[in-house]
C-alpha cells in the first residue's frame, strides 16, 4: 500500500486552517460612496486630459497653420536617366527653420526670398545641395543680390558676402557687390560718392580694386563707329562679367534712355546700345552670347497682355544686338547649351524655373508662388544637373528656442490636466 504524501497532507491542513479563520472574520466595511468617489476621480482624470489637449491644440494649431510649408504642384518629371542635384520641387521653410549663421547649409542648390507677412519682414532661404533648408532673417527685408557660381557664397547687400559653408559674413571694399566672375574670385561692384557712380572689379580674396568706368566722365576711347557722350547714371540690376574676365556689361542711362555698355578693363567701351531689358543679364559659357529679358510691348501699351509682358532674349556679346527671342520669362539664370534657363511666375499658382529654346520649353523646378527672386548657382545651371527629388524642409532642423517652446507646451499640458482634476475632486461632494 502506497504511503500518503506528507507534503500534500500538510498543504491541505494549512488550507483548511486558513479557511476556518477566514470564515470567522467579519466582512470588510467599505467607506460610504466609495464607488462614487472612484467615478469622480476617473472623471477628473478624463476631464483634465481633455481640457489640457484642447488648450494645447488651441495654442499649437494657429502656430502650425501659420508656419507650415506650402508647396505647389510637382514640376515636369525629369528624364529617367537624370541624376540631378537641383530638386524638382522646392517648398517654403518652417517659421522656426534653423538659420545660416547657426547651422551653415554648405553649397546652395537654390536660393530665394520669402514675402513679407507670414515670414515677418521676409527671409532669404538657402536650400543646400543635400536638401537642407536654412534661412537668414533681416529686419529690413530679404536683401541679397546673387549667389556665386559654385554656390558657396552669397552677396547679401551693402558690402557683405555671406559664406554658406561657415555662416560668416565678410565685407569687401569698392562699393556694393552686384555680380560674380565665372571663377568666383572677383565681383563687379558699384560705388557712389560725391564724384558720381563708379564701377569696380574687386578681388574678393585680396581686396584689390580695378576701376572700370565712372558715370559722368568720358571714357578713354570708344571702339564703336561714333563716340557718344558719357552716361549720366549707372543702374544696379544688369551687371555681368565675361567668362574670360576681360569685359564687363554695365546698365546705364543717358538722356532718359536705358542703355547697355560693354567695357573692357582699360575702360574702353566696346559697344553701347539702347535697350528695353527688364532684368539681370548673363553670359553664355563660351562668352559669345548674353541673355536677359525684355518686354514684348516696350511702350507698355494697353494691348500688352500678361502672357506677353516679358520674354527671354539672346544678344550677341560682340555687338549687343538682339539675336532671338524665346518664351515668357521674368528673369534669366544662365545658359544650358544653346537654351536659356529662366524664372517665370504664374500668378495665383506657382513659380517655375524653365528651360527655353527654339524647340520649346521644359519645367525644371517648381516653387511656391510666394518664393520670390529665385536663383541657382551658375555651375549647376550650365551642367544641367536638374531633376533631383523634391526637397522638403525638416521641421526638426530648428534653433534651441523651438525645443524650449515644445517643452513649455508639455509642461502646460501637465499643469492643466492636474489643475482641472484637482478642482473637480475638490468641488464635488
């Protein structure tokens, strides 16, 4: 006969003893309204969380709505074989986007300005070749002129040039820089003082100044058929340095007429022509042609429609004569082979960068319509490196104050939730 399991017997005895003790114990007495108090606590937690979420959303949604990126429709798709560097679509930055000074973007792929209003007085936006967005806010507005051909430096008005690889600005002598040489070592600057307006070529590295032309003074000589009197004024918006650095195109005025002058380093005027151009001017890589924009209706007559207002034109760099007209454009950025790359605004829709040629046109980049004065470094324009993926601004690329603001929202959420819950528990019986 099998012996009983001693351990099992002991466990059964312990269970029987505990059951007997439990049967003799009085039932527990719960406080009155315990269930109601539990419900109030659960209600307090739910109400506090709800109110906290509502408060935070009421504060956060207007910030998000006023600062979110707003894109346009995608650009015309790039060829399948394209391995572009310039993105096919560019958006507006976040209000809290990191600045160039705090976090330099490196070489630029696209540079543009934002309008006043949503972005305060406006900002200069740089989209790097890696797709990073950086901004430069100015209290007086987004003043800047041109980006260097390699995309590493930006003329930002006054006498300053901003290095996009370091975020630091340097001043150059010789007046306000307006245009870059092809190698990026020299800028054409305009200096005005009591003697008049003076065009200088300035070596950025050494500060050496070469004076090319002064308004109101007679040039050393003219090579055109008939010498003309000196110009009375020099403009700001159409300087260009030839690829070989030997000639500078200058926008000028004489007798109330707009003119273009081509002047060599000795001050000799190679050609002097009347012009109706309306924007910047750029040389072709071989130096044989110039591109600019001109109105289809020079007299701005009432018959001139928006679609005909301004077109890209190509000039002979040896004479200044017009060679051909292309499609509608607001400003030109450079040549891509024999075609011209230009900016075109479509009111109410978007701003696009297009390639214009005898065989038609193709959209290269699409920007929001509120992105104004876009430029692309000349090296990228001429190499034709377009069609990269869409560049979206990174909301996490932000200054420290943005993260402090997020922390404040979290603390506010916790404080409101606890406070509402405490009030409900305290005020209800």
